[in-house]
C-alpha cells in the first residue's frame, strides 16, 4: 500500500513569483493573540492537508488568557477579524508538536479552517536545495494585517543541536515566525520560518543588562533617603527614564533588520503520518 502526499503540486515549474503567490496565498494564515481587542502577540502559519502548521513558540509563548484570531489574506486589513477561539480551545486542537528546543513546530486540526477553501501546501525535500537557490516566504511580519511576500536565497545549511537549519539571506522579521519557506520551482514548503537572529542580539542583551543595573542602583540610592526638588523626586524620574529606554530597546531590536533569517527544515515534520492519506 503506497503512502502519497494528498496535496502534490503540479510538476511544471512555476512561471513567475507573482503567479506562485497568487496560487498559494490563501493557505498562509495570520495567527493573532488578542487581549481586550488589542494585539498581544502574533505569528504566521500555513495549511497542509487541512491542518494548520506553525512554530511551537508562536502558540505557547502567547498569553493564556488571550483570544486567538485566525486570519487569511482576504481578511479586513484595518480591523482585527477572523476565526475566533479562546487560547484554551485553540491549544485543545493540537495534534502533534516538537518544542522549540527541537524542531519548533506545532500542528492544529481546526474544523473552521478545514471548511474554508484554502490552498494546502505540500512538503518538499530540503536536501535537494543548494546554497544560492532562490526561495520565497510569505507571512504577516511586524504589525502588518496584510500578507507580505519576501524573497531571498539560501545562504547556508547547518545543524544546531541535531536540528537541520536553513539560513536565509532575506528579510525575516518578528511575526514571520511559523510561515512557509517555499521552493520557487515546485511551490513546496522546505522549511518553517523561525525567529530571526542578528548580530545586534548580543549587543542588545548587554545594553539591557547595563540599563537594569542602572535601575537597581537608582532604586538602592532612593532607598537610602529620597531627595526632592519641590515635589519632584529626581531619582524616580531617572528610574522612569531608564525603564522607558529599556522598553525602547525591545522595540528597536524587534524592528532591526539585517536581512538574515532562519528556517527549520521540514525533514522531521514531513514524516508525520497525519499529513498523508492511503491510496
């Protein structure tokens, strides 16, 4: 009995990037966690054989009291709308996972998504790719409510704790996490976009440590005896200033883009039998 992929793409090479995007865009899902109607966290996912695939950390690092919205390219680009689930109900639809210390993926079986006529991707073979091959990734980066397309090239392959990593010379940003890394010739998914990493990461960590030490020092000084100018406590003012700078570092790092991103190979997830049907 042969096991076949139920969503095998046409064998012909895609004629253009625009045509590829037009073909697959409905299968890219925006996953938004909201609290009191405001976005608290977000990421990207994609459909395979009726299942929603994304990063494990997109689902499990979100607030547990959030409402999850599942949006597609044709959702309202101004309003937060979409299929709505409590975070608990969302997590109750999980079928399989690999946590972020491993392949960082999670798969959901959500009936309301199955009912929609969305494009369903197939998994390709990452081992057929070469350094220098062009790739495409779609998602909802940063604060976008609209689908965004990026292209890049594969700049490296390597292992991290036995996980196969595909390094991309392309514009990966926060909330691209969980999106599909697509082979331009076959439209197959060869990787799952994960967190971007930049050369600034360690510098931001050092900067935050310095700022946190400043805040601790100021709190200590204030505890030794507060000094007021009129009714104003300048030490508390400096603490507030340092805390604002600390928050600003997160926003700057989040928006910083040095054009390098990473995807986890689909080598592991493509072997999960939930994605295949018997023929």
